[in-house]
């Protein structure tokens, strides 16, 4: 199957669903399944995914370890991924889209086209969704959420740690804390969160205090993306 030759998201998506259902032993979903999915994924996002396939930015490695139809962003080494388009829903016996991946790979495609190879992009960069590097130094990091409400909740959570004297060691299940640790460790100059319909961009300032590098998120406009 040559997904890069398809110019319709509907055709691409249905082929991915069929491949996944065959692997998981699900019956093919009915028309209402696709209607519901397409309502949740807006037109610009779907067009971006089609563009990513046509330009070779989104690669088709076949199946993931879970048996889902998968993708691999260009320039991502073979040691990482592939990434699943779907999660199992054994109750409904339907492939459930991994919603945030659709937004994440779309942002990756936009960055690839906008930056034109001037920077190194890293997909799933440690604890952050996308890292933008120059000369092996992190310049910008990006986190992805499906909705603006989820994005704003994450930002509020991260800000709770920006003036902490010490970051807690235990971070299991605490996404804002894990992002705060990433920021204090790698010290990007800019941080942003992207969701469907919204972008929240920040400059990050740092102040050394004992062994903890305090940071502050300041609303800004990232100058070159």
C-alpha cells in the first residue's frame, strides 16, 4: 500500500482502519464511526496529514508492536517507534484513534515545511512531544494536547513548579511535573503547547538558585516558527 500516493484523508484513514481491524480481528466499522472521527479531526489537520504522506514526512512502516497501523516521522531513527495510529477498544471492538498523535504528527509536518531543515526535529523527545535543536542544543520544545482546555490545564500545572525550591522526585502520572523537569534539565529558550485551534507560546527565563534552576514562563511569540 502506497499511502504517499493517496491524496484523500478518507482513503488513507479507511486503509489504516482496515489494516488494523484485520490484525485485531475486528469487523470493519460502519459509516457512523467515520462520521464521528471526521467531526473530531478538522479539515486543516486532515489536509496536513495528507501533505505529510505526499512529501515523505510521514512514513508508512506497516504495523506497530500492538498490531495497529503505524507511522514513523521522517528523520526519526529506526530505534524509535513506529507509532500507533490507534488504540484497542475491545468493548466497542473498534480501533480508537490515538487522538494526540494526529495533532502531534501534524505539527511535526508543519515544522518540517516551515523550518526547511534549518533545525533538527526530534519526535517524542524524552518527556516532551517535539524538540527543536540547533547544533545539538535544545532551542524550542513543544507539547501537544487535543483541546485548548487540556492545553491550559497543562500550562497551569507547569507554572505551579516554576518557583518551587525543589522539584519532587516522584513524578509518575504527573505530566506537568515531568514537563517542568524537562525544562529545567534541558533549558529551552522557548516552550509552546499546541492544540486544535490554539497555540500557547512562551519564552523561558532561568535563574540559578542553589542546585535548582528556577524557570519562568513568559507569554511571547516564538520568532522563527
